[in-house]
């Protein structure tokens, strides 16, 4: 299979997986709107990850044009779900700290098994 087709299948598999994980497993007191925002955010984060962009609050704000609070609320729910891992790193100026995210290994493992099947 060509690389372009493999990439398309992997992207499609990721979309199906995040839809299943978020819509079929709602968190307590979570609104449908919050779940929909999480699906959209994961789609953006996956695209950023594929483009080797750092997943920080600032970079996500730049791409989405959301406020820091808007990004933080959605990303925090994805961390709570275990779909994102969070680490504390030096900020771009090297003086303070920043939150950096990555798509969780558990989710990527599910994607690999999902895509292989």
C-alpha cells in the first residue's frame, strides 16, 4: 500500500478511535458540547503532532484562536481521560515553566491495534 494511502487510513482510524473513546465514554457531569470540543481538539492535536509541532498551551492557542482558558478546559479533560500526557517543561524564554502535552502511549497503542485489524 502506498504511503499516502497508509497515512489516510491511519488518520481515519484515529478519527474513529477518538470518536469512540470520547462519545461512548462520557465523564461525569460532562456536556455533549464539551465532548464535541474534545473531539475537535484531538483532531487538531493529532495534526499538530504529525507536523512535529510542540503541543503547548501557547501553540494550541495560536492554531485554534481560543483563549488560554478555553484551551486549558478542553485539554484538561483530555488529560483526565488519559488521551493526553502532560509534562512540565521550560517555557520558550527558558525562565519559567510551560505545560507540554503528547498523545498518550496507551491511545497510540490502541490506534496501532485498531489500524492493524
